[in-house]
C-alpha cells in the first residue's frame, strides 16, 4: 500500500478537526457578538484564536512525531 493511502485517513481527520474547531469558534464569536451588539469583533477574535491554536497544536504534534521517528531511526542504525 502506498504511503499516501496509509496517511490519508489521518490527514482527513486533522483537516476536519481544524475546520470543525474554527466553525465552533465562529459560532461562539457570532453568539457573543449578537448578545453584546459588538459585531464582528468577537467573531474575528475567536477565529484568529482558533486558527492560531490549531496551527500551534499541529506544530507541536509534528515535532513530537519527528523526534520519535528520529530516535527510532538512530536506534535502528546503532543496533546494526
């Protein structure tokens, strides 16, 4: 099986998580703006917060995965 096929479900899950989180924060911001009459400031702030948080999460998860894979590779090379 190709590498693309084995990683596709994980990529789809990550994409849906990002989209879902941003959508939830848009709705929260929209609700707060409607209650306070401050349209669109809270919605914009919530979207920016959601996007920044998701990309930071992706960055740290990616770094952790790469560190784990690099240590596995080092162990495999030294065990030869």
